């Protein structure tokens, strides 16, 4: 004796079977394309502005350190020491970028 599903498939005509297959393929495509795109949209909605703001903050922070050291040190860092403010600003940028990368790689805590 055949299972109930087999009897139901035998009773359906080719048009109904094609309609069922089309529905199955459409639902699968929706599940595998549209739903992931929605979750990526939410990620980008907060991630992209955050990345832009962090980049601008790093840029302006580095420039502030550079210009502050150039103005406040006066004649102490002249001649062969004019590179020191640039090095300090670069070190600041590298440390800040490394801390941001570590924070990004750290798994999120779940409450």
C-alpha cells in the first residue's frame, strides 16, 4: 500500500505538480536571497555610518595631535626633529586602529 503523499501526487495532474514545484522554488529563492539581504541591510544601516564616523574621528584626532605638537613645542622640535610630531600622530593612529580592530574581532556578549 502506498503512503498518503504518494496517492495525493498520483491524483494531482501535471499542472498542479508544476504549480507546486514553482511555489517551492519561489519560496526557496526568497528564503535564500531576500531574507539575507534584509539582514545585510540592517548591518549596513548601522555599520557604514559608524565606520565613516570612526574614520573621521581618527583623522581629526591625528591632525589635532600633529598640529598641537607643532604649535606647542615651538622651537624645541625644529631642525632635524621636525619629524617627531608626525611620528607621534602616526603612532596614535596605529594604536587607535589596532584597538578598533580588536574590538571588532571580539565576540559580542549576549545578555
